[in-house]
């Protein structure tokens, strides 16, 4: 079975293609449900592999990075398909497949391992008992030596549609209060709690202060500015992209929890709160184009809430995002500028590895920040939670 040709069209010769398909079929006479995963790559030998873990913790698959091979899931098997030639004359992709007959319902963990950097395609295909077919597909990238994890919520019940969600690595984000692959600048009376880490330079001027350690190639302090902790010279050791958002954003385009957002708050992809508006998001994954809070509005998380923002984030006035005891995590794939101004406040983990963030006035972030660059002015603050 070649997903990249049958379901996704002819692959580009210049890209390494990976496809994953989840297939469930049902008949009335007997339980013929199955879970089928296929991963392909335009490599010889194949440079990617998959490991599937069922709800009981049993595993089937292969980890190319460790060499581990398992076939513990009941009624499961693995197979490999060698390369061939299509009409373009280019070698077709090698593939590895996992098939599970009569799989137990529940949440499966699916890990993708890469022995080399690659672009990949994934898909979920489901046939219900009425033979109605659904397809979810996405594209992502994975670096050499990396692992990407997904969950698959599977049920053999008629009409059930498997859902796949990304598991994003936020552990590295907890290591620093403020991290940037570019420059970090503090001026005026800006304050940042350490640890602070940058692959660029850190400039602290005026009466600005970094309370804690700074890991960077070079720190420049002028005026009454200071760093209260250690200055550790270690250039370029920050992992700028611990989690790639490409696949996550494509997955969430077709499978998200936006239906939980009351009417009127999300329009044309913009989640906007103004005045005294208050919005509480239930536990789940939400996808928006922009996040805009102004006035005295409040955005609250009730449970584990992840908000994925394709483009900009703007908080002004006395707006607050992330009130309450539940965690809020914001992921943004923006390449522009994110802005907090006035007396606005963000209480969250903010992961925007391609964006610059500007904090001005009395704006404050209580949490963790991972961005491409940061500029803090006025009395703005980044504080530990």
C-alpha cells in the first residue's frame, strides 16, 4: 500500500515523503475492524519508522534510533515494502506498515522515529459500518535523531471517526523563563526573571534588571542596568525548535475543539475579547488565526487548554489571558511580531519560535516564553509562575 501515491497524489521528487494511514473497517456479520498504519520515505534504506502503543501499554513496531523491534499487541504484525519505479523514473518510497486486527478501543500512542531529516505526510482513513469513508491528512517535518508523538483515539463503533492529535514537547520550555534564538533587549525599568537564554545577544540598558542567570554569547549592560545572577557564556546551545508546529496546525485544521467556543467570540478565525468580556475555555485544543484581547477582558482556562495561533497575538489595556488555576499553553507559528502593551497580562507558556515579542508599558507575562526575539520596554515584566 502506497499512501503517498494513492491518497496524496504523486510526491515531489525533491522531497522526502512520509505517509501514515489509520484504517478502520466494520461489517455486521463479524468484527473485522482493523488499525492500519503505513509509513513511507523516499530513502533507501527507509529512514523513518513507527512504534504503536495500545491502551493496555503493549507495543508493536520499530524504533530505528535504538534498534528496538516489538510485536506485542495481540493480532498485530509489521511488514516492509521495498522501492520500485513509477512512471517518473524516480524510485518509489520504501514503506513500513503495522496492522492490528480487532484492536481494542481507546487512545493509542504513535511514535515516529527519524534516522535522517525528512518531510512527511500523514493520513487517517476511516470506513464506518456503512462504508462511509473519512480522510484526515497533514504534512510535517522531523529532524534527524528526533521523535514525534501523536495520539490516536480509536473506536470500532459504527459511525466513530478516529481522531489524531499531536503531543508537543513542552519540557524544554520549562528550563528558562525567557528564551530566544535571536536578541533579547531590556530597557527602561523592564524586569525579567531568570534563567534567560539566548543564541543572540542580550542588551540590558537604563534601569532594566535580569534577576537570575543568563546564558548567552555576550551580555551588554549600560546605565544602571544589571544582571543579578551568573553570566554563562555558551553561544548557540539553545534548541530553537524543540517542537515543530507544522503537523500540529494541519491536524487541528480538521480536528479541534473550537465548537466549545460560544458564538460571537470567534469570527473569521479571530478570537477577540473586548471591554469586560470573559471567556472560559474547556480542556482541549483550539485553533485560531489571531488572538486579540483588549479593555478589561479575561480569557480563562478550565482544564488543560492549548491554543494554537497561526498568526498574531495582541493584548492591550488591562486584558488578561490565562486567569485561573488551570494551565494555558499558547503555540504560535507566526513569523511576525506579538504584542503586549498597556497593563495587559499573559499567564501561560508561550511557544512562538519564529516570532518576535514586544512588551511595553506595564505589560506582564507570568510563565515561560520561547520566541525568536524579545524587546521589553517601560515597566514590562517576565516573571516565573
